[in-house]
C-alpha cells in the first residue's frame, strides 16, 4: 500500500524486470511537481526528486542534505544497516576516509591501469569472436570490470565467481535467477563476512594491493575498525564492477537498437568519449540514493522539513527534458551531456574514471572487429529498481 500508484511503478522490481526503466511513469511524476512525497508500507517515506537541477543541487549541498542516517530507499522499516562506508558518511569522517581511498582512482592512477585494462579487453574480445554468438552480459560485460577490480584488490582469479555472486546477492537480491540469498540484508551480511576476512588477512599480511591500503590506512593515527574496513571493501566488490558491467551491456543494447548511431561511431572512433557518456546517461545503472535534510529548507520551491528523507533519482534526472533535448533518444555525440550518472558533489563516484576507461577499452577493441551485430534472442532485465540493468543479452555478429 502506498499514497501514489505512479511512484509504485517506479519502485516496482517486477516492472524493471519486464520492461526496463519505467520512463513513462518517471516523466509523469516529474511533470507533476519538482518533488513528490512518497509514503509506502514497506519502507520509510521519502520526497522523490526527479528534476536534474534539484538532484544536482542536493548532491552538491552535502552540508544541508546529509548522507546519514539513510542511504537507500528500499531498506525495510526499522532495518539498521551494518554499512559504514563512504556512501553512509558525512564530513569530517567522509572527507578523511575518502582521501585515503581516492589515491587509487585519480586520473594518473587509472592511466597506469590502462595497459592492463586493454589487455583484458583484447583477451575477452578474442574469446567472444571465436564464435559467432554469445550471451554478452555474462561472457563479456561482467568479466572486464570484475577481473580488474579483483586484480586491484589482490583477490585471486579463482575467487572471481565468488565476488560476482556476492555483488548479485546485494544488488539483485529480488531476482531469484541471479541471487542466492533471500534478500539484500542477507546478501550484505554475507559480503560483510567475506570483506572482514579479506581486511583481517591484509592486516596480518599486507601487500601492495587496494585491500591492503584500505585495511591498514590510519585516520588520525588510528586504524579503521573492521566494520569500517569491510564496508569500504564491500563497495569495491559490488559497485566496483557490477555497475560498469550494466553500463557496458546496456550500452551495447543501445547501439544494437540504434544502428545509425552504431554506424556513426564505427565511422568516427574519435566520438568514443562522447558515446560512452551517452551510454552512461541512457542506461544509468545506479538509479538513486537518499539524503536527509539537516534543517528545514526548500527544494524546487517545495518546503522540506528537518529530518525528511529525499530520494535523488539519477535515472529521472538523466532524462529531464529541461536539461536534455530529446531525452529518450540515444545520440552518441550528444553535447552538452551533463548527466548525473555518478552523482555530484562530495559523494561523486570515486570510480568514475575507472568505469569510463573500462568501457572505452572494450568498445574500442570490439567495434572495429565486427561488421554486423544483432540480437539473438530477447534481452532480459534484472529484477531490481535500485542498481539495475540487463542480465541477459544474447547477440550474434559477423567479423569485419
Ligand atoms: C558505470 C559505473 C558506475 C556507476 C554508474 C556508479 C554510480 C555511483 C553513484 C551514483 C554514486 C553515488 C553518488 C552520490 O551519492 O552522490 C557512486 C558512489 C560511489 N562509487 Fe560508483 N559507480 C560506478 C562505478 C564505480 C566503480 C568502478 C567503483 C570502484 C572504485 C565505484 C565506487 C564508488 C564509491 C566508493 C562510491 C561512494 C563515494 C562517496 O560516497 O564518497 N563506483 N557511484
């Protein structure tokens, strides 16, 4: 039961599974009011924020719109999450802990990863093109970001399937075809146990990997607690690959569905940066986060009370007609393209450069080697309204 049947569609995992993102419902809500109060039986109420300028305003104003105590819309009422990673923190803890991790994802650090990312892309594309069909989500899109994140963390290759499953148990908890747990609470607990063990092992035997940095970083002269360390590692083993995989497979489907855009990109490889940005906007794998108003305030001219939660909906902002001309069209050289796929402000995604470089590596390796690409079955979407995307993309292709 809720107070708004249109919002119910936006937060209905079955709708996402059957049709993908519910853009018609989102457009309807955005046209009604800048922010809409959504009260649902299963989770605490929120203001749903759908306009680009309001989502950006809230993201940038982290002193007024706090990340704690609530980060996501869907946790059941009364549930206290064990997570205390960057998305859950506010300054000054957020600033200190982010600084420690950020060094791994600066422009220079990611540039140093480029050679290895390209090698993995070539291996995957060689394998993909050794046959004329594949299931692109699992065979290709999931593999590059997963392998790269495991290598950064120092997780051995044989544990890659475990890491993939842990991410699915959190993000695709409602999808029995992907998750092995009954709900995301159980998924988070399982992943926290894995990450605690990883953190403890790196405290005992530190190496030069990202997991060792996280496990041994001192903040104000003290090591972080195991709960903090595990929370930071949990984002890496989940958001650190699954989101990029969704962007790659969703981007591939957008190219297949828009052959003129695919052709334009093949003829103008210099458009790759712009094309990747458009894929990201069009797919928007992480659909929303939640902030809490620290004081009485206003958003889009509507009064918001101290303590109210606001769901900043990136999928909605990224199709706002006030910001994007023809927002539902996939235009690889769209300019300007100020999408909010990675959020904005102090919590902007730490891995955005890595995600982009992985996407570029894959598409720039694959596209010149194929002359024709088409669907070989029906694409299937993950049953989830939060971190979401395709779970099956059967395709066939011919070599160039
Ligand atoms: C296409 C891929 C990705 C998408 C769509 C994505 C999206 C997002 C979004 C929307 C946020 C929240 C921003 C906010 O609250 O304002 C976020 C935060 C974050 N992302 Fe990503 N992300 C992606 C890839 C990655 C990768 C590869 C990593 C691994 C390094 C990563 C690590 C993080 C972390 C640690 C945060 C928390 C930052 C903070 O709160 O300070 N993400 N991401």
